C-alpha cells in the first residue's frame, strides 16, 4: 500500500472515529430529552417555534440541543459516505457509508413525522419488537455455539453474531464479522448490513450475552462474560 493511500486510510479512520464520537454525544442528548420529558417541547419542524434558534428555556433547550447534534451527525455522515465512495476500494465499506447516510436521512424523516404527527403507536411497537427479536437471536446463537459446534460457553459468547429477520436476502452481521465470510455471502446474493443502525447512530454490535453453563459431568457452573459490554454472569 502506498504512503498516500495509507495516510488516506488513516484519515478516514480518524474521521469515522470522530463521527462515532459525535454520535455518542447524540445518544446522550437523546437520553437527556427522554429523562427530562422534553420530547414534545418543540411542536414544529424543521424550525423551532418558527425560528432557527428558539428561546432556550425549559425542555426546549434539551430538544433543540438534540436537533443540533443530530444535524452535526448527518453532516459528518454525509462527508464520510462521500469520502469512502471516492477513496475506498472495498465495495462493502462503500455500501456501508451510503447505508449509514440513508439511515440518517430516514431517521430524520421519522423524527419529523413524530413531531408533526405525534406518537403513532405502531412506531413504538415495531421498535420494541425488533429489540426483543435481536435479544432472542443473541441467546440462540450462544446456545447453538455450544450445542451444535462444540464450543465452550466463553467461545460461544465471543463468537461473531449474525441476524436474519423478515427479509430472506438481508443479513445483519457484527462489525468484526470475518471479511471473507461477508464477501462470500455477498457473492451468494445476500445484502449485508454491518452492525446496528438506530436513531442516526451505528454500533458494531447489537447485544451482549452473560451466560452460565452447567458441566453435565461435574455439575460445575461455568460463567462467560461478554467483552462487548461491561456486564458479568451471576448465578446462585
């Protein structure tokens, strides 16, 4: 790899980290909106009370801050997608950049509809249902790793995860899924979605599993902690 390409890859990587960092700030801003019951503080969109900058009082300041940070994430994601499209050789990575941008746009439109139309129950229902199905997938993969593939419980927890739901040709995989496996699946016709995209944010994984297995011969309890998060297995 040439020095110029190496420098560009490093720059893109650092910019992606910056975008991820701002996305974390966006999640924190969203949490502040929820915890302060400020979701309905601004009744219009894209302006706020007909202004670019509304009076920053009460819950308005939390909701407006959330919109500002969301706008920053959208701009950064646009820059990242264009940058990847112009410089990245791997098609899957270029697609990921455009997918991230498309999801940001969709999330912005959904946010606008939520403000303008209120709280459609179906939206909340779908959101909660998808979260539960991801959880079920996590548990199933951990069990399959032990039962079907002879892994110990820690190996099963550590193994890269995948998820398929509703659409038979779309497969979600974790950010560290083997590139060769991703490429092989794409050649088979699958559309690969890497990581989890939600609320204008991206995460390389969508769940963590804290597991306890019981040795069938010794009855010993074997705990496995998932390094994806900061939990721990606890049993009695």
